[in-house]
């Protein structure tokens, strides 16, 4: 008799579920570890292949291993695998989507730590607070940060994100005098990741000329009346505390073009200790050189004060801050030399010891070091772009709307023409953000090559405190079209040759109350050229703020909430005046005035008219447009806009 054992259905389900769970968790760990093993064997290409395969597999299973996403972008930027950059971009943001899974929390927090040096200090505190309570929100913050930083939002990869990881890779290979930053580099690596390559670097060894020490001991000796032999002993005593420290200075001239260059100082503490960011040359001097005990062999002269003065003098030519430090210290020495203690009747100068204290006090003054924020070098070498933006408040079906008109004029230089970029296309991107800066919506329009450079975006208009906007224009070089292609041909690979980015806000939305006469904002500019195609524009005016006298100025506006008479007809009058604005006086002088009457079969009307400006002199003008509802005397509203008349080429200054 043969006995057959049959497991119960519940047991079969349990065993199957256990097997699948074990396989899934093991597979997820295996992809990452297999890639690591390939790296340890010196095969980064194999590691990248493994992690990319893991990403594809996990994506199909709707699972996420954040370790793979972050490790992949780190690897491909380190090895300059540029053909994998697009995939790295996708895998990075895929890794952030795994924040809702407990096994990924550690990796999301680690990525936050790598980003904190790029943030303002208040943001750093906020991110750390969020990381303790809400990892999903933290991941959203990281994603928003990169979306806002993306210089080319119309493309399929984030160049700022990739630039960031390339900087990390370079810093790890280059700045290795310490490993005390989040990137495993010395302090130079931290600054490099944040700000990129400085415009200027200075490396200098300080205190190498003993005669500089003797100069200040001679000043001291002229008051203390000691002999040359004693002076030589003082020089030697001070020089023993002089470790001839190396200092490295980095200057960023483009951080804020209107200010002196931002600078950073690096060196070893007390001349031989830990290498890092320093706030002043005093940190290169041994601490005991500033202690009273160090003056026993120098007849009361503080060695730290001498060395500090000499060091600042030797770098005084590199930045006004250093020159000012050296000047102040020299003034103290000169005053002491010329007047002695009897002449220094200020409380701070009553004795030799007080003079030492004042000289030493300089060591507590901190330089202004920027400790947060970041900077991208993207776009610095690109062709200049003139971007004209005009937000226009409107009502559409009595709902507040905002229409943004954008006009881009790239100044294609010879260097791009020589590289075959006589053809180009323009892309406009509008980023709509919350008041807190979080991205709500992104809209992009890619315009046809060469012929078109105007975009129009219309969005729901909310209160000013609820919305803010950022606008980005990109110009792509298209090279020469093949012989068998027309001018609309767009190649697969395109180079960004022009770039502009700006932020703006709008005034409050228009009123939707029917009893209140309302006007759109004025649109002033030139008549729409035929090659743009008026079907894409909501009105026949391309915005402009500057005109030649030979131009015809056109203006457009909409009128809302007009009263209708018993025949269903609205009647209104538009008066306009153009005033010249004086540079030196707040007065304005009327130059042109006119009036137009209109009727409409609707409570809403749109009007468009041209103004002859050929008799206006160059300067700044204001157009005032006043609308009167003829069915009600007290229903009046006006809008204003300023513009400039340029000088003709043959006019003298």
C-alpha cells in the first residue's frame, strides 16, 4: 500500500510566499552588491551594466533600491561615461521615489547630507528637521531643489545635477590633504563642489624673509633701548615660532559681479597641523605666539603680533581685505614708533602690554566667509540672449488668467557661426511655483527653427502671495541641414549655445465683480510679423519696450464688465496720453493725446490701435490709457505702461 502525503493549500501558499519574498529581497540586495563586486575587481563598465540591469528589473517589479540609483550616478560621472548620463539622471530621481520604503531611508538621508553644503543655512536647518520626521517630504525637497536648479528644463537631463556629481568626483581625486568633509576631501573640495573652479588661485609660503621680522623688532628696540645682540636674540626667538606656513587663496570674481571677489583661505592650523579653511592668517601661527609667556625671551614683544603683521603684508596685494588688515596693523606700529607710550593717551594704548593686546586682538576678527549657497558655471560662456517678458492680467470667462508673452533674441556670435550654427531654435520654459518655492507646474514650448522666437503661456491667475514664476530660454545650435532637408530639420544632437533665466511675480488678479469696470494690462509693442503666425498669439502685438522713431507703436487691451443698454449695446471711450519722463525732474510733459469711441455687442471688448511716434525725441515715455463706460459716468479705469525711444544711428550723443 503506497501512502501519498499531500501538503495543505495553506502550507503551499505559505511556502510559495516565503520563497518569493526571499527571492525578491535577496535579488534587490544582489544587484547592488554585484555592482560593488565588479568595482572591487576594477571593472566599472561591468558595475554600471549590472546596476542598470537591476534598475530595469526592479522598475518592472515596481520596486526601488535607492542605493543603486545614487551609486550609478556617482560611478558614471566619476568615470566620465557621458553616454550613460541620461540613464543616470532617470535612476537618480527613481531613487528618490523610494523614500516611502523603510529600507531606503538611510540612503535618502545620506543624499541629503551631500546636498546640505549647497543650501542656505536656514534651509539646511529645515531639511535636517524634516529628515527626522518625514523622509517622503525630504525626498520631495531634494527633487524640487534639482528641478529649480536645472539650467535646461526643456532637455531630458539635468545638467546641474550632473555637474554636481562631476565636481564631487574631481574633488575626491584632487583635494586630499584631509578627508573631513561629507565628500571625503579636504575643505577645498567642499568649496569646489559648491562653487566650481575659482577664477584665480594663489599659493604662497609666508614669513620666508627674516629681515621682515628684524624690521619690527627694530621698532620695538627703539623704545626699549636694547643692544643689537639683544635684538638678534629677539629675532631668533620670534623666528622659532615662524613655521613658514603655506597659504592657498581662492577668488571667485563672478559670485557677485558688483562686489569685491569672494575669497577663501586654506592652510594648516598653526602652520603644521590640520589642513582646512581658515578665517585669518593668525590661524597659521602657533597659539603660544599670542600668549604672554612667549614675550619672556622677546623683551615684552608679542611674537604673534609681529608674524601676523608680516603675513598680512605679504598677501596685501591680492585683495582689499588683506590690504586693509595690513594697513591697520601698520598704523598701530607707526603710532607706537612715533609717539611711544606717553603719546598714546587713549585707554587702549596706555602701556606696551596694551599695544600687544591690540595687535593680538586682530586675530579675533573674522573674514566674511560665505558658508552656504552654490554656483553653477553653466551658461557662463554661452552667447548673450535678450529676453523680453510681459505678464498680462486678463479675464477669461470671468476667471482671472495670466498670459505671459516671451520674446527671445539671441546674439549669435562668430564663434558659433564658425562651428556651423547658423541655424538655431529657441525653447521657452515657464516654471510655476508656490510661495514656498515648490514647483507646481512646468510648461515648455519648443519653437520652430530660426523663424520663431515668441511664446505665449496662459495660466490660471492666483493671488500674488500664492504664486511666483521663473522663466528660462534656451537657444540650441542646429548646425547645417542636410542637402535633402528643409529649414525645419532638427538634428538628434543639439548644442545649447544661448541661455537666459529670470524670476518674476505679477500684480493681484483682476476683479471678477460685474459691477466693477475692469481692464487687462496694456500690451505695447510692434505689429505681429507674418512669419510668426498670428494664430498662436492671443493678440496682434509682439511686446517691446524700446522703439525707433520710424517704428509704429501698437497697443492692445481688453475691457470687461461693460454695461449694455436696452438694445444690448455697450459704448465706451478710450483716451490715451503719452508723457515724456524727465530724468532730473519728477514732472512729466504731455506729448501726444487722442481719443477713440467704440461700441460692442458684449460686456467684453478687445481693442488694438497704432500710435505714430516719429516726432518723439529719444527718451523715456509713459503711455496712460483711460477707459470710460459711456453708460455710467463713474465707471472709469486706466492702465499705464512705459517705453523708450532710442536714438537713431546718425544722432549724436
